C-alpha cells in the first residue's frame, strides 16, 4: 500500500466520521421538530426534507455515489423516474384533476 | 473456471460485474419499498382520520434504533476502509460491531412488537398498524438478510482474504452497499411512521 493510498483512505475515514456526526444531529432535529406539533402539511414537508438530506448523505458518502461511474448513475436515474411515477400515482388519483384530462 | 471481472474492471462499464449486479438489485428494492410507500400514501390520504404515529408507537425506542442503525452503517464503511488499508484484524472488529448493532436493532424491534401484541394491537386492528407492521416487518427481514451476509464475511467467507484480498474487499463493499440501503430505508420509515 503506497503512502498516497493510505492518506486517501484516511481522508475518507475523516469524511465518514463527519457524516456520522451530521446524521446524529439531523436525527435529533427530526425528533425535536416533531415535538413542535406543526400543521400536518408543514410537518410532512420538514420531516421529508430532513430525511432526504440524511438519505443523500448516506448515499453520497457511505455508498460512494459522489464519485461513481456513469452506468450506476444511469441505473439510478431510471430508478428515480419510476419511483417518482409510483409515488405520484396515488397523489394524482386523489387530486381529482388527473382524470379530467381524459374526459 | 474463474469468474471474470471480480477484480479487473470491465472495459465497457469501467466497473466490476458484481457492482453492477448489486446496484440493479438495489434498484428493484427501491421499487419494492416504493410500492409499499405508495400504498401508504394512498391509504392515508383516503382515510377520514389518521392517527399520529407517536400516539401509538414508541418514539424513544425508534430514535434509539435509528442511532443504532446509523452507527452500524459507519462501522460497516469502516470495515471496508480497514480492508483498503490492509488491516484484517480491524476489519473483523468493525464487521463484528456491525453485526452486533444489527442484533441490537432486532432485539429492540422484538420488544416493540411484543409490547404491541400484549396491548392487543395487531396488523388486523387498523390500517395504520397494517402499514406499520408490513413496512417495518419487511425492513426487519432485510436487516436479518444483511446480518447473514455480514456474518458470512466475518466468518467462513473471510478465507478469501488469504488467497485474493482484492476480491474479498470488493465483496465486502457490495455487502456494505446493501447494508447502507437498509439504513437508508429506515431513515425514511422513522419519520413517516413514528413522527407524522
């Protein structure tokens, strides 16, 4: 193992520790915000925003997505698209607007 | 016959075959949990009233479990980093820690479930509990699966380190990708089920 390689891994480890601290802080923030008993739309938005930030940290640094190859990004873009469609289906069904387009 | 592209990168993808495989598998997992999240949205938005998670579920226990699972993600990535530094002893320590933390998560979940059953709260009681038990139950199965793979690499699978350390390091990285995905799912389950 070269000293450059060792220094590179050491740098990675420091990033992992920083991300760990950030995830712990965000977990506490999530619970603290839920204690405020905000109105449901605001509570849902804030909780999901914090969860998305936490999820992005895990995916970017622990799963190394921040420096991944093009093929992996292509797979994820496709997955994100179909995932968004899946989540949008129940939402548009309840909006009463989706079906009007076909009448 | 040797398995191709376990250490050497393919020229067309610039990746090991197993890495493409695990990401495709994770893509299918996103759709599996996505379908259940979509069902949750559909049932919740269609219900006349919906209970707040913290009025039924134990938030301190779930917060503790969130901390446990995030910590296990860190020990998992540190196990991989140890192999990259060619420190097998440290790898064993971190991987052991990951398995142990997975066990702690399951024990806490056991207490949570048994408390619910003791109070007469079952998946058939109402839609909220049906969704809660389905999502957390499926997630728990993933934790068990991840623990089994990690235990294999901690134990008998570690023999590969002696003959082909690079291949073993890649295998641990792929097991780690699955484990981090399990953590990621919990990061969304926790606020969705327990806090909203």
